[in-house]
C-alpha cells in the first residue's frame, strides 16, 4: 500500500513548485519596479542638466564664385550680362548704397549689394520713388510729385521719342494668375513688350518687380463689369455699375495698392462699365490725378474712355486689335502683319495678347523682324496720346472809349 501514497505525494509536489516559481517571478518584478521608481532614468523636472562644450571661434565666410549667369541673375544684378562665371557683382557708377551685412553667428562679413542690371545700364527707374507715393487705406498709392513728375513717365521704359519710325506696342494681359505663363511672358518676350498683371493674382508685387528688372514696362489690370455680368466674372474687387462712385473709387484704391512701378491701368473686361460716362468719369479723373495712363481694351463698342480722357488730359491709347482672338498660329501671324500695316498708316499701333505658348513664340519671332522693316517695338508709354490743354480764350477787345 506504500507505493500509491508516494505516488500521490509526488503528484502534489508539482503544482507547489510551479506556484513557488510564479511567486519568485512576481517578487522580482515588484523589486525591479521599486528600484526604477527610486532610480529614474531621466532627471526629475526640477533637475537642470548642464552640458559644457568647447566653442570654436567663428570661421571666416568666403563668397564662392557664382554659377554661370542666367537671365534672372543678370536681371537681379547678381552679375553683369556677358560676365564670366567668376565675376562678382559690381557697384554701378554714382551709387552710394551702403553694403548689406550678413550675420554668421559672430563674424560680420560685408555682403555685396544687389542691383538691377537693367536699371543701372539703361535707366529704368527704381520703384517706388519715395516722393511719388502716399499711404492709402490698403497700402501705398502713386501720386504726382511736388515737382510735377508723373509716375507714368518716371516708371516708363526708356525710348527714343524723337524717332520718326512707325511704332508698334504689344501688351500681354492676364498675368500673375498662372505662374508658368507669367514667367514665360517675362522670360520669352523682348523686354520692349509691355506686361499687364491682374491685381488679384499671386504675388503681384514680386512679379511686377521681376518684370521691371528685366526691362519690361508694366501695367495693372482694372477689373470692370462686362456686358453679361455675372455670367462672366472680371475678378475680385471689380468695378460695378450697381455701386456708387465712392464704392468704385475704394475698389480702384485697392487695385492701385497691389504693387509699384506700373505706368497705368488697362481695363479687364468692362464692356458695360466702360460704356457708362457717369461710372467712368470719376474713375478716369482719379487715374489722371495720380499721374497714370489708361489703356482702352475696346471691350465696350461704345466706350466713353476717349472722351473722358481728353477732358481729363489723361494719357490714353486704345487697342487696335487682339492678335490672338483666333489662337491659331497662322491667324496670329496674320494679325501681327496687320498690326504693322496699321502702324505704317497711323504712325503707331497697339496689339493685345494673352500669355499662351503659341502667342509668346510668334510674338518673339515676329519682333526679331521689325528692325528690318523700319518699325520700332515700343512700350505702352511711347504710343499713348497726351491731350493738349485747350488754347486760352482770345482776348476780348477793349470797349471803345467815348469821345
């Protein structure tokens, strides 16, 4: 009978051993937890760790040679046109600008100033001129200088106004809305081509500066109510016939505040607005008062812009045609030929275009042929008509004296 009892005792010993091992593991875990609690791996919040490092003296900063000059680098004055890759920016004659400095963490190293290569070499005035601006509700606004200088003349692209050759101006509209089209218009057309920017576009002020740095004369577009508004929308802050003059003048002020260096404005759409004398008169009065020019896009068949501009002595020009109303290559070529013929008949002509790849290609190729035809490619400021003041009234004869 002893054998069965030993077997039962042995069977009870197995669970006891497992229970003991489990208790041992649990005790070890508790002990480890207590140790970690009293010995934290990270310092408590009120402990400050101090790390002492050796501070190396600042190393001198050396300006390495710039990359081979691109059109944009030349335009921004980083190098001069035709300069070797190792050339450094140069200070234009007569400039008294103070060099900028670069903080390199202790070492102050002179940094060569950046100038516009076109401005330095060809006289395109920097913008804004401090005496040709005033602060408005939405930003700075152009004004006529105390000496009578007009922004449309100060910011104009230099042009030989004594030339008797027929003049053709090309104006690319709708820029600052699509970045690539805007960049292509700046880079791929001759600098004598004028560029117009939508005031509600992206980074309008930056685009204006870049266009002027490459020699382009610039305008702002003025959104105006079209005939079929609101089916067609001219854009944010458009001038509308439903508003009274103070509301539209406020919107004009917003448009004028979106950049600097422009010579004037061109209507964006505006088939209905430009046909209303009561609406156009206060707008063109204000444009004339600020020393700007105006371009009539001929959207309104019965536009009153010409009559109002004459009364205001406002420099103005009306477009002769939209050269890419038919966007085909052959149609654009024919429109450019017609524009030259108009200039030969009338002495000057203005064509409007959009920044499509085909339009830009055809304009660039056509512009290269103008010199051989005896035609000047002119900026907008060189084709406007400046109304002359009316002649003074004739002197009244003195009444005959009584005998």
